[in-house]
């Protein structure tokens, strides 16, 4: 019901009362964690806050003239719009429902086009700060929507605004904004147009419709699980990030969402900008993002440098609310570390073989042994307070887990297999050593993890491995390789679902489009790195999966090697790989097929 003042209360007085009520509710919801233990309680309060702001927004629209005469400023209207957009963005981060992100974009774009904060901005430091915060939040929304032209436009505005503010106000007030600009520039330098040749999200234009995926026999898979929730977190020194979204978690977040129909690929007559986005930003985002034909996105908790207790609390909450057919994906990317302890003390989580052979690993002289590895989610020197151990995950193996561990000590998490509390987790583990990629230079911290790139943008990762970057890629060549890879994924998928030896842990997740795609991309990553000459026969560069997958998809098989041979041949790079003697290109290449494959 629309809020209306009583006849005895002036319009302005009713408005300020409604604004005060909205501000109090907004302050309270900002203090609530996104991943509240009682989801329904949070939702109920969100809708209360949203209802008040909806009433406030409509009331000021209907009574604009009277309110302006009573002293209402344009910046105050902009503040209401900004808070509504923040509510939408926060609800998207909590639920992963794309419609909320779309609505946030609409409100932020309205603030930008109507210049609510412009009047008097350089006479009021507080107003200038509001404009800067608004642009920063809008940048985040545009990044998540892959609206790169708008990102560039906002970045340019932010630069100009910060420079102007530095001249007008004291420079010390805006040092933090210089760092914000450096962050987004560094982020865009790593997340290039080449990395976004095709959407990271699951696209029904390029990927197979989930209803068309072949299913595993019920004799092998007793049940079919769906990805319902994911926890995404990374911690590396000096890693690429914007605000609280690191490059690796950004790529994984995008990879676990549906690409809205028409969002990435416009009609042939439309003028496309970078990454296929429309040159004009004035389109109907609500219709564009809210595609009723798509399933719901898996809910994702993106944790930025969480404390271990916070990580475990979020995981516990998700496990408690997980539906019976659900599986939780946990993506952790961090540096590894080992813990040393007295040989007489029990291991945090020793390997089964260690428990059977207590003498294994004992060192001579110092009475200590390497007991268990862990992930460092904080600075060193704080004991185990910043460390996530394999044993930390064991209590949660009462529910189905899909672990992606991107770490130089990922093999430590193999120890979870065998001590689980009911459900054997599926695990994709990165290699212990990372191969230096000449195409992107420097370390993984300036470009993101190669393992994560393979899982989210596999052909781009393959190109980077070969030293090919976006500036020298031929699109006809790339598209030919893309068809080959897509066809190969379809073949590998069929091999897995028809295998009599596939472990039930993998069989039960193959009907989920997101998890299936990650698994197939892992196979490609493992095959490419196993056959790549600089990493050939070097186990430290090869990722692993637990439990083992069927022998029919091992890199040593002719089928897997042929895939790498074909794609390498497209790029004229067969000499960079080592294949089995006698392996030849097939006469009829599957990549020439015009049919879309189910990858």
C-alpha cells in the first residue's frame, strides 16, 4: 500500500519521517551478514527494508515539487536511488539471482544519467565522496554484468573526478581513491578482451542445454545431484582484485552462472563493443537479465580473506540448509604451508598410510615430522588461526562436497578421502608447481591462476600456454579450435556417462551442467599439461582428481592425445607437445561439425 500523510501532517514532515525510518532499517540490514544463519529471517527483513524505500521513492516522485520547495536537494534523491541499488546488489551477492543485479544497474545508470550528485559537488566534500562511492559501486555491477564499455566510461569519469577533487580539496582525502583506480586498472589489464572472447558464464548459445545432457545409468549412479551452493575464496599476497572481488573468485563466480539470452550475443545488425557488449548502454537490462527460460543460478558465497572461523560458520550454515539433492562446491585458492609438530602428537589429519606406518616421515635429529599441509588465508606467524586444514573440512563431508583446491599444497587435501563422515568428496586439485606463462608475464598474482583459467576459460588457457595472447590471435583459427574443443568435450562426456568403471562420486554429478563442465575442462587441463613438452613427465605440474576417473580419459590414451594434437595443430604448435609414437591426425576432424556439442 502506498504511504500517504494524514491531512494534518505536512508533506515534507511525512517525507522526513519516512526517510528516517528507511535510514534506520538500512543501517540494520547493512550490519547483517550476507550468509545469515536463518535465510528466511534475512529475506523477510530485506523485503521490509525494500518496501520502505519503495514507498519513499514513489512518495518523492509524486510530491517532488512540494518537497523541493521545502528544501529537498537532488543529491538527497540520488542518495535514495543509491541505497535502493545497494539493496539490490547486496541481495544479488546473497542469492545470486541475476534479476537483482539487473535492477541495481538500472538505478545506478539513472543516477549517472541524471547527475544527482553533480550540483555543488566541488563545494561539499561529503557530496564528492558520495559521487566517488557511487561510481565505485557501479563499476562493480558493470564488471559482474560484463558491460566493459560502461566500465571504461566509469573508470575515465573516476579518474577525472579524483583529479578535480585533489585540486579542490586536500590531497590526503583522496589517496585511497588513487588506490581504487590502480586496482581497477590492474584488474582490467589482467581480465582482457581476449579472456572474454566467449562468456565465462554457461551459455545456451555455446553450451548444451541441461535437458539435453546424457545421463549416467542408474545402476552406476544411484542418485543425481545438483549444484545448489558454492563458497568461493582466495588469498594471495598482492593478488589482482577490485574491492573485495579477486580475479580468481570473479572468474569462478562468472563460471557458475547462466549467461542471459541476448546478453552477450546481440543480433547481427547490432554494433558490438569490446567482448561483444553493445556499444549503447541504453537497453532493457531487466528483460535482458531476467530470462524465464533459465534455471536459477547456484547460490554463491564470495568470501574475501575470511577468518577461518567465518569460513567454517558460512560452510556450516550452507550445509544445514542444503536440500537433499544438493552438492556444495568449495573453491579455495591460496598459498600452501605445512605444520611441524612433535612425532608423539597425533596428526591434524595424517594420511591413511601414515596411520598404518607411524615411523613414516620421522626425521632424525629434531624429533619433528611433516604432519599435514594447509592453506594460508592470512599472514604467516599467527599459528593455525589463518590456516585451513584438510581436517577442517571432514565434519562437513556428511553432505556431498565438490572441492576445487588451487594451491601449491593441494595434495594435502587428498587426506580427506578415506576419513569422510558419510559422503566421499569429489576433488579437483591443482598441481604443486605452476608453469610460468610467457604470454602474460610475471607471476600468477598479476594474471590469476593458470589452473583456474583452464577451469573457466580453457581455450584461452591453452593459448596462453602456447604464448599466444589476444593481440596476435586470429579469430578464424580460434573459432576452429573452439569447435574442436567443444566436440571433444562432448565425446569425453559420453565416455564418462557410458563408463562401467566411473566412480559413483563422479557419476552422481555428471547431470549437473556446471559441475560436468568443470570436470571436462579439468580433463583438458590435465591432458594439455601432461603432454606439453616443458612439463612432460613432471608430476609437480600435473593436476589431480580424487577419486580417480576412468582410465579411458587418461592423458596417455590415444583419444585424449588426439584432442591435444588436433587443437595444437590448429595453432601450428604440435612441436610444443610430446605425443605417443605413431599418433597421427584423424582424417575426419570432428571440429568441422556444424552441430553444437554438449560440453
